[in-house]
C-alpha cells in the first residue's frame, strides 16, 4: 500500500513540476491597436483589442494594470494636467499684457495755450512705460512654449505606454 501511495505522490509531483515548466504565452489578440478616423477637426482614435472595439476607459484600465506601461501612462496624465495649468497661466499673462498695453498707450494731450503770444496748442505726452506689458507678453509666450512641450511629451509617453503594453505579447 505504501509503495502505491509513494508512486502516486511521485507521479503527481512530476506532473505538477512539468505543468509548472510549461510557459503559456499570452494571446497576440490582446494587443491594443489604435485606428485613426476622420480628418482635420473631426478626427480621433478608436481602440481595438482582439478585433473588438474598446472604449478609452477600457484601454486605460489595461494600461494601468501592467506596471511598465502604468509608469508611462501616469507620466502622460501628469503632462496633460500641467499643460492645462500652462493654458491658464497663458490666459492670465496675456490678459495682464493687454491691460498693461491699454493703460500705457495714451495719446498726447492737447492744451490750449498762448504760444509766442498767439493762441495755440501745446501737447503733453503722458508717460507710456510699456515694460510691464513686454514682460507679461514674454511670459505668455514662454507659457505657450511650455504648453506645447508638455502636450508633445504627453503624446510620447502615451505612445510609449501602448508600446510597452503590446511588447509583452510579442
């Protein structure tokens, strides 16, 4: 009886070891494919997994579930958040520059006076110091540059996240 039990245990152990050594490759139909649609302003992307149309949220869940792609996807989301902050900063700096230009662009003031004994006009020029307007304009341009840079970085990180996710199935 002990002999049969020992053989049975040895057989079960060898089967479990051989089963553990069997490397199962994930199905290549788990790849996330991006399909562009439309033209110009009315364009976008569709996502398919295994030939089935997926929502953007489903793709996000898959990207966040795989650790290497989650790091890149979080970086992309962080860049998008910063780009919106830069949009607000651009709007504030541009508005300030417009106000400064308006306040410091006064025309000369004509005053009635006697000039060389005859009635005439004298012109006084107000102090039109536009330094603040120029500084705010430069800041707005800098924020626009930062905004564009963060949008480009977000696109690069998103593409890297998709590539890392799909690489595990190749």
